[in-house]
């Protein structure tokens, strides 16, 4: 997995040169062009590649066959975003994680996908290194090195030089600019609050015990202050489409398991930032998430009348017995192995549409997310 990176500095230089040439023969106000160049330069990695479709998935046991990846290849996505639990390497020994990644790298299904399209990745708990772990996981720095080496980050990639693995890419090689933000929901996350015997009902009348309750401490954080500051700048990057990738689900109703709903103030903060960004420059924005071992689409009401969509695709090999309650669900659940695909700016179609494909090649969900 060696990918091509170009740093912001190079990009900024190119923009300055191109802008200068442009000003000499065009009448578009300087300030507008300069502002666009400046905001683009805030993206961590700029890639000259046209992106019209983005596939995504999560929760892969490295030693297992992954036929849903072959289904994905047939759809010819321009990108594939690994949303976490990309391996199951739960451990207090870093060599266990390394071996899990080696196994994934040797998996022929993975290799075919890697040859077919560009891969991006963030992590969730099991590839971070421990079930439901947050900022206190003791191997987080070593785990980060293993992660970045496996996913082929350049030696000078911005996320190698700061804490955590959050990053962003701006694909500007075609008629539309696509901005992909990968969040890190592990490195900075405060401890979860254990639930005191709350019983909930899921699909098919399954009852289950909630693991966690929503945080009541107003200072508790999921992303941490550095990542929030960075994210605010990212939301000002001018693009035609924005995708925010989070390992855990953003837009679901609280269900007693891990999700943003355990940090209601952080969820509100995100909605506030999205509304501010929308006021500055409206940009079609959707979340893609994983983790739960089934697929669904959720819609949450944002501020200023915005609808915020969260498309969950999980798992590549994992399955679960039931889907939890989710009053925000508008499509799914799909309980079989699955991947998601977003189509961006398809002529004559919705601006953003989402699909969920299963491992037998069936299109299980097709939904216009943004008209
Ligand atoms: Fe997970």
C-alpha cells in the first residue's frame, strides 16, 4: 500500500503561481480566488484525482474471506475508506497488532481491492488495540506507528507529526472538489460511563443490557481540543462535497453501545460547527460510519433546519444478531456483510446518493441523501 502524497506546501506554491497568472488576464476578484486557495491549503493532503464515487466499510477479520470487497471492485469506486476495526488486534503486545495487519495485507481480497482503487483509513477500537478503548490505552503511540506504516502514509504526512491519526484529503483532479475528513475517535476520547443495568429492546424483540450511559460531565471529550480546532479549519475548506468519516456512529439515537450519542455535548458541538460552516459556504456534507456490524442510514436534525445524514456500513466480515433501536433510522438495517457507496454529483441524479451492497452482489439500499 504505497500511495501518492503531495504536501500542502507544494500545493500552495502551485496555487500562488497559477493565481498570479490568472489575475493578469481575468477579472474575477482577487480576494475570492485567494480565499479559495487559502482554504484548500488547509486540507492535510491534496490529491490530483477525480472522485465521483466513494466506497466504505469496516469490521474485517483479517484471516477471513471478504467477498464483499470483490462486489465493491465491480462498482469501480474512486476511493475506499476503511472506517475502523479494519483488523481485530486487541492486545497489550504490539506484535499481535502487527501480525493482524500482516494477515490483512496477505489477504487476496484485500490485495485485489488495493490494486483496484485508492485506500484511505481511520481506526476504531479493535485496530487501535483494545475493545472500546479511549485515550488511556497504553500502546496508542506504538499502535499509531503500525497503523500509519500499514496504510502507507508518507514520512512527512501531517498526521505522523502530531498526536492521533485524524487527517483530511482534498481530491481536486476533476470537475468537482471532494474533501474527505477522517476523524480519530480513539486517541483523545475520555472514559465512557458504565451503565447501571439499563435494559433496552433491539430489532426482532432482542433485549440487551446497555453498556454505557451518556456523559453528563460537560468537559468530557470525544475528539479532544486539538482535533476540534483542526476540524473547524477543515470545515472552512471550499469543496463541492464533504465527507466526514467517523468510526463510531454519529447520527443514531442513544442505544447503550458506543456512539457519539454517549457524548451529547460533543454531538451538539459538531452540529453547531456544521451549521456555522453552512452559513459561510453551503457544502453538501455527509457522515460515513462503521462499527456496529450492520448497515443503516440515519438522519438527525441539525441546526438551522439542516438534515445531517449518517451512512453506516459494517461489517466486511463481521455480523451481529440484532440491530439496536434507532429512531433516526431511515433505511436498513442490512444485517448481512456489506459495504456502502456514495455517488457524488452524478448527472441527472441526486447530488449525493448512498447505496448499501451485500456480499452476494445485491443492492440492498439506494437512497437519495441530498437532492
Ligand atoms: Fe468498534
